[in-house]
């Protein structure tokens, strides 16, 4: 059964009011993926299609504030845009800190894990591999993890995960959510087991938070990084630093991946943000030239130059697809998925 059969997943994640348990049966070979460079994905050569049966038990998004849940998307975006317009540069993080301190307006909080990430973990193992490397668990990072829902999902698949947030109140929310929903994220494979979880306060662009993780012998590199509503939350002027930082944090290994949920791809770039409209080519240009100035047109769209080669420290896109499902905000009015998943590695 292809990953399209997991269509009920999003309804499950966005369920009404009660805790529920569903079972999804699919295969580890998602047919919707486009493998852009199989040569750099050696596991494809020995990969065999095999069935999987996974139970996912997630709490409904009842934790979201009434304002977040009922206000139109456009209204929430304008309110967030107006608030964050007061901050820029090094003070930009203070805008997010203030929102967490107030706690009554967190429009990015979906209250449940990303169905797109779940689909990727369930149905695209041929691209991202498994949760172990060199006899140990892969170490994952979720920057701007919010309430930590995706951190818990990754840990249930066997990854050791760090959820990073700048706001202290966000960390309190993470710890509270993890405690209250401990049983909502059952281990997906008993042989693999549950991964560890660390919620850490710090600035993504510095190394100050490394010492808070406490991994013995750790070299400061991650085997998996998941970005969702983090890149699109950055002011465009910060994107080159985001790309450079990703290359620094991602382990230079053919088994280490940066997974980006590209959102919102249909929002005009000139409309501002956050979230800022980001086309797939925006990720492609910045991650192909990390730390470099990228040209934009008057509409706020990236100007691609095919004659310019990728930088020596570039990340290479090895997979790009529409996930089987995503949060409702990532769909068009007809319910079609607009978001993309992209997977990146060191060259």
C-alpha cells in the first residue's frame, strides 16, 4: 500500500476532543518521493520494499488557545506580522520570547505533531535511513521546537532528540506537555526502543547551549535536523546565516539529513511575515550557497542563476516530494497538500 493510503493520518492528528488510537499499515517505500541523486543514497541499492504496521496515539490539539483555534489564518498572520515588525536583527528573538511570556497568542502551535514528518518517518526510510548509526542512536535537533510535539514524535521512532527554544516559557510548556502526554507517543518499534529527549534553552546561532545537552563525547554535530516553521519565521536577511548554521550543525555523513517542511509555499513573498512565503527554490539557493548573499527580485522572490556553481560547503538536495498529509494550514482550499518535504546532505 503506498503512502497515499495514510490519508486518514491528518484527520487523526487533528481529531476532535478525545485521545484516540489508530493503526496505519503502509510500506517503507513511499511512492510519492522523488530521489534526486540515488548515487548519494547508497542504502537504495540494498533497500527492499517491506510492509510495516505502526500504531500512533496522539492527543488532540485541545491545548491550543481559543484564539489560535478559531481566528482565521489571515487574521492571525497579520497580528503576528504586526507584533514581530517591532523587532529585527539581534533583537528579533525577543519578539518570540514576549509571545511565549504572554502565552495567549501562539498561532504557530498546532497542538499535535506534523503529519508530514510522521509520513516521512513511516514511508521514506529509503531516503532518510533508520534511527541508528555506527551502533548508536542518531542524534536529532528540532530548532524552534515550540511545545515539543515533533521532538516527542522523533523520540518515539528511536532518535535521541534535542528540542531547542530561545524562550524560557517555551521550555516550561515543553516539559509540561511531555509530562501530560507521556503515554500518547508509544514506541514505534520495540526492538529499536524509545530515544532520549532533551529540551534546551539557547540561541540557535551560538554554541552556548551545547553544554546543556550532556551527551558524553558528543562532537557538536547532529545526524538529523528537522525544520518546520523555523526557516519561514526568519526575516529574509537572516536566511544566509540560517543556511550556514545548518551546514555547521549537520554531521558530514551520507547518513545525516536535514529535513525541511517547506511552508508556506503558496503565500506571496512580498506579503511579508512571519511566516514569510518561501518557494522551494528559496531553500535550494540558500542551502546551495550557505552564508552568501542571495539575490532577490522586487517581489521578494529568489533570483536563481544556473551558471553559478554550488559552494564547497553546500548541502545537496537528495529528496523532494509532497507529503501524503500535512497540517490543514499547508493545504489549498480543496484539501490538496501544498507543502513540500526536502531532504539535504553534505556533498
